[in-house]
């Protein structure tokens, strides 16, 4: 937990200032809304909030601050990074999502991924239904492209609502949208792969892509809204469930 210097800084700020509001804390850290929420969530066992929702250290937090101040804990923790951890970081595209703290830098990349997915779906003539694709579409290319974009815009809106209802997280909407666009990469790539392989092979490949996409979307919620991964996965699975139920209602899944 203390490998990240931002978390150490949060403990130091609260130890010296007694209590601080979210806006002021974010200004001192110079980090995005989602990133600050994420670090606060990771430090939740050491923090509490007063009736004005200002953050302050609890008894455990004050003990931790005292240990850091007295030098009982090293200023940096030289902990070797296992191969599995490095693999996991790239599986979740954490290094890429981390750069969305300034979302305008990666927003064009996010938009390009969504545009490529829309064009690929139209060229391969498959109906995109968020996590699912259905071959032999009867729609025109413009409709298919619009459907792909609508799916991901809908995912952004629904996830934003779910995260607010479940965890009361607000703000960071541009960063969340940027992260979701990046998370769409595997499903945006699938229509191009589908054009060169048989349907029997494609449906098994789609399963692997669906699993990876579920992980990426969960990671997008972590960086865009500052959720811990376990909470991000809850939101992702809820959206997958809603996706499946809608397809059952529409008669696309039996």
C-alpha cells in the first residue's frame, strides 16, 4: 500500500493539517479525481470523515503517520516486482490508464478506438451488442456503425449511474469516458479479425476477448472513478448481466 508516494503524501498531509476537504486534497496532490478517490479508497482503514465530509486520520492513521514521521518506516520501499505483477499491470493496461489523469491527452486515442470499432463492425457486417457480436447483420453500414458507438456511450452513462448509486462517486467524467474508450480496444479489434477467420473459430476467440474486455472495463472504473478493483468488477458484472438480459428480451440469446 505504501509503495505509492501519493498515499504517503496523503498520510503526511492529513497528519499535518488534521482534516482536509476532497477539493483541497486534490489540489495539493495535483492528481485526477478518480486517482485521488482510488488512493483514498486504498487508505480507507486509516481514514475517517467528519460531518462535513472532510477527511482526517483515525487512530490507526495517526499511528501510521507517527511511524512515517519518526522514520520507523523507510522513505521508500524497495520491493521487487514479480513477473506476475508486471503481467497483471499490462493485462489491465494500468500504465496506459494511469496517463488519463490528464484525459485530454488520450481522448483522441479513445475516440479513434471507438471509430475503428464502428467502421470494423460495419465492414464485417456484424451487429455489435456491447460484449456480443451477431453475424449476418441486416442493417446498413451507417446503422451498424451508429449501433457500436451507441453501445459504448450507453456503457459510459449506465456505469456512471451505477457507480453513483452504489458508491456515491461523482466527477471525473471525462477521464472515465477516455478510459472506457481505451477499454473498448479488444472488442473494437474483433470485427477486423472476424473478416479473416471462420465463424466457429471466431466465437471462441470472442469469449477470450469478452473476458479481457471485462477486466479492462473494471480497470477503467478504477482509474476513471477511483474504485478499488473489486468494486470495479462488481459494476462490470452488473453491466454484463444487463447486457445479457437485454439480449434475452430481444430474442438474440436463447
